[in-house]
C-alpha cells in the first residue's frame, strides 16, 4: 500500500480545485506505463494452468484485487485505483504482447499518446511478457481470421484492432444492482441458483462453472474494499490534520459498508459506483465503460440526505469533484497503429444527465444541475458528460449546459426521442426503451444494464469502396484485386451503375470485416470471458451464462462507417459532371484521380467549387446521403453475431478519418491523395458554404433511428462570438433547433483558431489546451500533427 502524493494538500476550497486540476493536466501530458498488473496476472495464469478459463479469469482478477498496490491521495473522498499510481496505464498481457515488446522504447517518443516508461518497468515487462507468446487473445483471434480479412484490414478497407488486444467495454453496467443488493446480495442470489442445478445436466454443469467463477470474483471485490478499510484507518492514525483524519475514518466506515452491503446514503452510493466502475477496468482494459444516467440512479440518495440534513449541497459537490478527478486516473495503452485511430487517450466513461422518467416526464433534477457545476470547476478530458435532451426539458437547463460547453467543450447533446425510437427499431419494447435508453461510449444506443453491444467492433472505410468501384475492384495502391469486378467505369452508361458498383464493393468489404470481427469475438469467448462485467449485466446470472456466451438480455455488434460526406460529395460530382452536365468524361476524371490532379488543377477546382455538396441543405445531395446511409444500415443489419444478436451500423469515427485517409487516393470531390476523409456525419471540411443552420438541416434529414450504433456530428464555433448572454441563448436555441429537426447528436469545439495554429507551432506554450477530437476531449499536445490538422481544418462558425 502506498500514499504516493508529494502534492500533500487537501481539497478545501476553489483554489485547491484549480491546483489539483493543474496537477492532473501536468500528469496527463505524459502519463506513466506500469507493469504491476502484468506481473500479477502472469503469476496467476501460471498457477492455474489446466483449469477452466472462467475460473482462471476469476482467480486472476481476485489475485490482482488482493495484491495490487493501493493508495489514497490526501484530497480523495472516493477511493479505488486502477494502477499503482495516479494517471497511469496498466498492461494487459493476456490481450497481446508483441506490440508492447516491439514498441516499448518508442511509447515515450511517438507522435501522440505518449507514455513515460521507466527502466524498471521496461525490465519487468521484458521479463514477464515473453511467457505469453502463443497464448494471447490477439494470436488466437488472428489464427482464426481469414487471410482475405487480414489483407483487407492491412490495405485500409477496415480496422478491427480495437478489441484485438483487450477487453470489450462499451456497456453501461447495472450499477443499481450493487447499490441495492451489495455483494452479499449478489452472492446470495448466485448460491440460490447453484442449489437448483442438476450437475448431471450438461447445461447446468456449465452454469455451475460460471457461477463458481462469479463467487470467486465477488470474494476478490470484498478483499479489495477491505484493504481500503484497513489502509484508511492506518492513514488516519498518522494524520495530523483533524478534518482529514475524520474524512479518512469516514472512508474506512463507508468501505466497510459498501460494496459488501447496500448503499444507504449519497457518499456510500458514489463509492459503490466507483468501486464497480474501476474494477471493470482492472479486469479488462475495454474502452467506454459508461457511467450512464448518474443523475437518476444517485438522485434518491442525494435527495434523502439533503432532506434529513445529513448532507449539504456543498458537501455533495465536493464528493462529486473527487469522483470527477478519479475518472482521469483511468487510461488505456494503445499500440502505435491503434493510437492513430484513437488519438488522445480516449477512455470515454460519460455520465449522462437529463432524459425522460419512466413516466415520460422531464428527468432533470437538482443533481443534474450540480453535475454541470462540477464539470465547470474540474474541466479535465474525463469524464465526458452528455445531456439527453427531450422536448420537455426546460430552456433554462439547456442554456446552463450551453454555458458549460463554452468553458469545457462539454456536454455533448443527444436527442432522447431518436435514441428511444432506435431501440424500438432494434426490437426493444417501448416501455423498456423509454425507461432504459442510454448511449454508450461515443454515441452508441444501448439499454442500460442489460446490453452487451460490442459497439466498437470495427471501422470501415467507405471512401475506399468508392475507389474500388472506380477501379473495377482493384486497389490502385497495390494493384491487387481486393473487391469484386464491378465493371469498367468508362463503360458505365448511367449514374445508377456507379452507385450500384459502390454498393457491391461495400457489401463485399463489410462481409470481410464481419468475418474478422467474428474471429475476434470468438477469441474473446474462449480466451477472455468478463465475469465482473457479467455480474453487472442483466440477465447473465439469471441465464447462467457470461456475456460472451449470450448471457445479456440484448446483444448487438456495432461497426462504424468512415467517410460518408467524402463518398456523397464524390458521387454528386460524378452525377453532375459526368452524367448530368456531361462536362467531364469519366476517363478524364479517373486519369485526374490516378495522377492526384497533378497538372489538372483546373479539374480539381471545378470539383471542389462547383459540385453540389452535402451540408448545404440541398435536397438532391441530401437525398443521396440518405440513400448511402440507409444502404449501409441495411447491409450491416443483414449479419448476425455469435450471441443471437445482429450487427448494427454506426457513423462516428474517433480519429479513423485521419488514419483511413492515408489509404485512399484522390477522390472525385477534389480531395487529394492521403488527405483526411470526412468525419462521422459531418460535412467535408470547407464544403459547407451555407453556414451552420444549413448543416443542421442536411444532417437532420438522415434517418438517424436506422443507425443502431449511433451518429455523430462535430461542429466548431469561434469562442469570441459567444461573449454575451444573448449569444449564449442563441447558441442554446441553435442546439435545440437541430434536435427538434430530428438530429440525434451534436458536439462542439469552442475555440480561438489563432490559438490552435500557435499551439501547433509552439506546443510548450499550451500544455493545458484541451480540444474535442470526436466524442471525447483530449489534450492538444497528445495528438498527432495529422489529427491536429484535421481539427484545425474543420469549418469554423460564428454565433450571430
């Protein structure tokens, strides 16, 4: 046990909050990589060779929770750590070790997502990791992956790397189960189910192994909490500050109660949620374990404590501030290649505020407002809060949220009605959809506490599919036949033939991607079952099945299209100039693309400036966008997963538009070889000539409720134009108008463009500059130059 905080101060006033914020920003500028978890899990796997994988995983987690270093920082009121020190990333060797061993010396110097790696950590990792060679999730998955899928992945047609070396994440745990039952209640439920089993029945025999693994994990969770009881008491004995000594004794008392038993008050509830949350990350480095509707499931505790005068609003705020800072301790190591897709340490653990009650009323409450106030004070990349808008939400609350956006680029905004309708389209009963709709991670639709959605299973590069369609299935970069032969485009006699060729290439590539995802998903089932996460998801205990065997009530797989506007604008250019005005021959266009417009700048400028483009409220182009959008949703939805669910389409990109752009040559919209693609459902940079309202009109026409995995709209506003109450009100009205039109999601960068340009030239002057990359916020200096360029190029709007 350690208490590794040289910054020995207490969280007592506004100055302390800002001081702690600066400490965290400094640590986040280059966090540390740690080896402790890798060593412990390796020891456990050596001890349990030959046992069922469920038992091995359970014993591994129990050993980690029993032996890992723990700490309580002097300002902490909510305790529980991921790694041996704050703002650090553990290593999960069971996922894969080759990229760690290969890149160990470059993690500190790579262009983005830099980590400090001490010589001691390097030494221990080089001692521990070789044992895993031939035993990892990645190796098992790749051994099953068809060569055609590997080849297409390497050629930039898609990427399925996110879950190739780590846990799945991407779910909202049923925190309320632990809040109301406690671990003792969970154990009682499991033991009752075991008592009803007939081990002569093969299904029951398998269920028993799962239940036994759950009991082992529950024991580990109890040990973890008890260690904090003892440590808090130990620190209290040495503490000279009377107020802090009292806090430490209270922490010990709370950890004696929770998560062992049900939470009785707000502090206990917050601690229960944090223990449940951080253990998900300790077990599995999955991305986007989502906090969900925090203002709803904690409100009764908050309200009761205030009514009984056991808590003041100021004390509750202090507890939430501690919780907020703890979220920044959770980090994930990506490989050098994956870091290009997930730039800026995205972890995505958003609390969600607002939405509807089960009775269809506005759900905002005093805790919703307090959460916005806490965000304004902490202003770190994590957690990335979100507002669930409904028509019944007050305009005053929306304005309050708009003011918070100006200060922290958060919250992002969602349309609850569209989210609920999307779940209904996915087969969720209306009452349940209204009660439990949430989003996961970035924008993915989910049923809270009941879904294993595999929401980030892969990204696919639809601009590449258009390139293949224009080259009869041949990749111009390699001259390999990566797609089916769809015909020589110079012989096409109608625009529909171009669109059909694109669709054939798209369907073929999506099928290849899904084969790769199947391999990864099956590997997870066999190599990395997630037991704690199964305990936290309905109906795993009821069915006696872990998540990877279909135990959850709802099962999906989500894959994301990248380059929607690039494709739509390119098709619009072909329709107008080749088949409409007939001012450009198809051969002339294709020659220009193959030559990257070298010596053909007149052609390029015509394509750039005279093509009707998506994002300008032009019905003919927006209709084409809807056609491509719907085709992708339908095509993805044809495919089933291993757990009885279906694949769902998403339209968000993180930083994949930058990565995939490197694989796509010049495109008919005037984009040059290697340049970034369009992001999510946003217009291409600079294509939206008619202003922000036209953008909203175009994007709102998309059938968002068909995209089960969500849609994302990025917008950038000049901070200097949000400098009055009137303009802030106008900004809030702008957000509301988009959601009323039927848009699903929108998020904002509120920036001074001069600062971004200067920060790129002089990063040392802006160590604390934060920007919204996608559905997450990151430190500017942790982004690669390509990703920085992409953010700078986004169209900048003014608030009128």
